């Protein structure tokens, strides 16, 4: 048993006090130890001390010359407490090295099964049992988060209240491109110092710096910002494939300031890929509704520029991709397999786009049916003739050539009117850049350029041509023979348009269409 040895002066005072009491009055029974508060005694090794300290107004104990003394603190009970657990506060009080005490209170009444540690009612610390008076034994994080610790990257490191990813060098601040990878809110331990650990929120509440100001956003999903690296962003719905950090607790946000997030990081349940072959792809450039798409060399989906015929009802069709539909199939036509999945057909689309390779001779597409003789284009100058045809390929054109068999001072004018997927009409528009004029001043092959690169999508067109005089002649298909069948069944596939040449050029429309058998001049259009 330790022996308590009071200082000599104390012994003397106590002896005098006892002697005085014995001489002047009878001794009374005492049920405790009392002492006058004073400063700490001079502590010697090998001696234990108990004294009433005047600095902190506490009983204090020093055991075997301990560097720090034990302070005995009260935990004041109130009518709403059934008791409590004393713990040291964060800062010393009264100018000493002894921290001020705090009290973890127990609710009154104490629910059966409540663990020993119960938090305060001020929402300042996690607690078992919920708020005071609640019949609950759950862990209540209150305004805090459950975290995991990851070693900080020592170059960029992390920033508190910002997002971080876990990389091969440790936790590092997220960038604008980290929207579809796991990111976490850094709640403490941020920096880039060696051997320091970032605390990453994995559940509970955390503060995150927002990239923009919003109102009325409580409950909305939260995800990594694509405009400010490391910031949080929110919207009514998360972007497709985004990693969702949780939900907004704050109802309003200010860009550059923190807002409270209920952290629950993870993907929202929509996978980027699955075993059935459904794949998401990045679109590059502008995709036009109704056009075919293809993969480019980077594996992105691009507009192929080929329009499809209209589909009645819903025109947006979603299909599952077969496993062979990959970036290596760039430029191929897609088809539907027996299971209804989209697959690579292994066939490239019909394209006229390479110089000195493909060409177009309308309306025959590639080669005329006969070697036509030299025939005057017009019997009446300026009358525009047309013949309707279907173009199955996409054509990119820059030049057109004809063979002049009889020269004149006039010229031949050629062009295309677009009819979409229907029969040509009086209002079918002239294709921009297709109006080309070729001089008849010399015989032989004559070539001219389109006003700009001419792109013809697959569809129905009217090939139109005229001459400014009646002398210019070129190789052409005769108007006799099989052409008699072109305008059967009420169709208007060949004839003349009411709108004649205007100042030596085709007008914006053909005007009222008349049917008749006409010669078809041979013209070669090429990239």
C-alpha cells in the first residue's frame, strides 16, 4: 500500500490544529476528507500525492512522480440525465495543462441494451441511441461521416472538402475527367505530405465544395463536376454512367462554397457494359436524326451522313449490339441478326467519294445503256428537261463532264433537284452547288466544277439539263424506244419543267411538271 507523506509544514499545521481542537472543543465525527485548496506540492520521486488544487479547483493525484497528474472531475447531472461519462475537452482550462472536462450524458430513462457510450444531444458527436429521449439503439453519426483512410499522393495530394480518386500513388484530387470513376469526399487529413492519410467519406454526412449555385436541390443526386476538378455537382438526374457520390442534404448551394452531402458513393445501378453485349459509346461531332452511324478510328460513333427512309410511328429505335460490332468495323453497314441484335454485316456502304475512282452518270448511275449519238440538246432554247432516278449510294461530287459533238456560242446547264424519298414535284428544290454551266465553244470532252463540294445522299432526284441555244449538241440517249414506259401509271418520271433557264441558270424549282419523252444527255459526275 502506498504511503502518503505530507510535507513537514503541513504536519506542523495539522498538529497545531488538532492540539487546539482538543483543548477548546470536543471532536466530532467526520464522513469525508476535507482540505483547503492550494498550489501543487513539490513532487519528489517515489512519493505519491493527493491534494486539493486551487488552479483548477479539483482533487489531483500524482503517482510516482508522474509527468501528468490525474484530475478528479465531477459530471454534473440534470433532470434529463441518468448519469454520464466524463471525458477531457479539447483545450486546457484555467491556464493549466489540465483539459477542461466534458460529459457524455446517458438518456433518462436508459433504454435496455443501450451501449455504454452515448453521445450528447447537441449533434456535435456520433452517438449510440440517437437523440435524447429516442427509443433507439442504432449508431447515429449525426452530422458526421464514416470514413476510410488512404495514404495521400505526395505530388498533387488532396484538398479537404474536395473529391479524390484512389490512384497508384495514393489518394489524389479528382479532375474534370473523373466523372465515371469512383471518387470520394475528403473530410480530413488532406495534403501531399509523406505518410499522411486522407479520410474519405463512405457514408454519413460530408461537406463538399460545389461547382455552381442552385436552389431547391435537396434530395438530388451528387456527382463529380466536369467543369471544375474536385468539385461536386448536382442535377435532377445524374449523367449516364456517372459515379454518384450521394444525395444533397443542403437545399441551396453556392458555387465555390461547401454544401452538405449524404454520402453513399457508387454507380446508380446502370452498368457501362453487361454480358448480353449492350455497350455505351461516345458520340463524336453532331449526330443527325435519321442518319446511319459508324465507328471512327478512335472507337467513337460518328454520323455516316447516310439518311434512312422515314419509319412510321416511333422513329427512335434502341437495339442491343452484337459482340462483333466494334471499332474495327468502322464504316461497315449494320444489320439485325436472328435475335434482333444489331451486328456488323461485314459490308461497306455504297459510296462515291474518292477522286479518279467512283463516278455517276445519271440516271443510269454507272454506265448508259447505249453509245448515244450527237443530238442537239434543245429544239427551243432554255427549256429545262428532267428525268427522275433513284440514287442508292452516297455521292460526293466536284466535277462534271460532257462530250460536245456540235459546237455553238451557247452552253449546256446541268443540275439536280432533290425529291427525298417521294416522287419529284413542282416544288422539289434545286440541290445547292449542282447548277453547272459548260461551254459549247469546242467539240470533245468538256469538264466543269460544281460551285462547292456536292453531297448527294441516297434518295430520289430529278436530273435536269438545258441549253442556251438550239445548236449545241452532245452524246445522248435517244428519246425513242423503251423510254415510252417511263411515264406509265400516272407517274411523272420524264418531261419538262415550267421554269425555264433564268439568266443561263437553273431556277430554284422545276415548276409544273409536264410529261414527254426527251433525250437524256450523257454526263459524268465525279469527286
